[in-house]
């Protein structure tokens, strides 16, 4: 990390199983991300729904971690959460001290996001929605998504292809601007 960095903030990258959280952390991180990906086994059969995700063979079992230097004085730590409910005790620890969260949503399976969004609201963590673009994703109008996810008007809905580094950066820039506009984040000069 550059010697000029004097502070760091923590952002969660969260969402349900298989929406692209690990991919997003990897696209954003300026360092090789720490990943706790493990091969999915027969023990997860019947527990992890692979519908629409036939090529998924690994899952995050603890966290993903990445870092990006926002400016010469401030670093951003990215903590990707596991998506399955059985790993949620880790979620509580990872969310402690988070400035905000990017909740990744798959428009093909919106209903899977309800529990994660509920947890963010319960813990009063400011968040934005990042609709991850998959090749076969439906393209819903923003108001329809807002209504389906039961979002307050101030929650931004952003779109992103988590695999695309530039799109991931644009998403992060918009999210940091949102945090700054709501006075959650004051950027040092």
C-alpha cells in the first residue's frame, strides 16, 4: 500500500449465492484478491440451488477480500460475503464497521435477494443495488426493479457486468459518490 495512505474504509460486496460477488471483488481489486472458494460437493446438493447456474462448481465459504486505493490518502477494503444462509454467522462479523454495501442482484432471480436486503436494512447499512448483467438477464425498467425489491427511493439501482473491470469501476465510483452525497463518506482532500 502506498505510504501516503492514512485511512481505510470498509465496503461489503454482498448478495445471494451465485450472483457474482467474488467476480466483482476480483474485477475491482488492485491486489490479488484473497478468496475462500471451495469446490462444491455432494453435501451441498439439495441445499445449494444451481438452477440457472449449471457451470458453477465453487462457492465462497468465508469471504473474499480486495483493496483499491481511492486517492493517495484513502484505501477501500472490499469484503465479499458468502451467499448461502448457512454461512451468515460470518456475515454479521464481516458487516461490522462497514461504511456501506453493494448488494449484487441477479435479475433472473430477484426473489433470492430479499433476505440479504432485509439484513442490510436491519443493520442500517447504507447500500446500493448492483444488477449484474448476465447474457440471458431480462432488462427490467428501474421502477419495476425498485418495486420488485421493495426499495426506498434513495437506494440507487446501478447496473454492471461484474466481469468487466471498467464497468466494475464505474459501479464503485457511483456508489462512493452516493455515500459521499449522503454524508456517510467524507473524502479527504
